[in-house]
């Protein structure tokens, strides 16, 4: 079994500013233009999902809103105390075929 450190070392993280820079270089455009475009796309995805509309990007994946049912939980400060966690909506992402295939490659 791999340790958490070795898994993290093999999966470096690309944050938003790094992603903007990489896309700007690929498209030979400015970071500002890419950042504005990315913000607009993320805002639209957020708005659609919050309204209950799924966003399907064929090959990449689907963003959607799912209902998480209510359930009985425990108070972390007092495990003997039971609390009811009400039903609520959560965002969900399901990877598409192309993304799944791309991640299988080493």
C-alpha cells in the first residue's frame, strides 16, 4: 500500500493561476483574457448546477446537483448525542469517457 506522501508526489496540483498560465501559453494569448474566460465558464457552470440544470461536456464529464437524503448522525463533541442531518443538495461531477481513458494512461 502506498503512503499518502508518495501518492501526493505522483499527483502534483495545478491551481487556477497555473492553469490560466498553461492555457494562455497554449493559445498564445494573455493570462487576463484566459482568466476572464475561465471565470465566466465557472460562473455559468455554478449558476446552472445551483438551479438544478446539468452541464454535460461530452467526453469530459457532467456537472450536476444531487439530493443527499437526510440521515441520523452523531455530534462529534458528544458521540452519544444523536443529531438529524437534513436532506440537502450537493454538487456532483461524473467523469466522461475521454477523461477516464486519459487518466488510465501512465
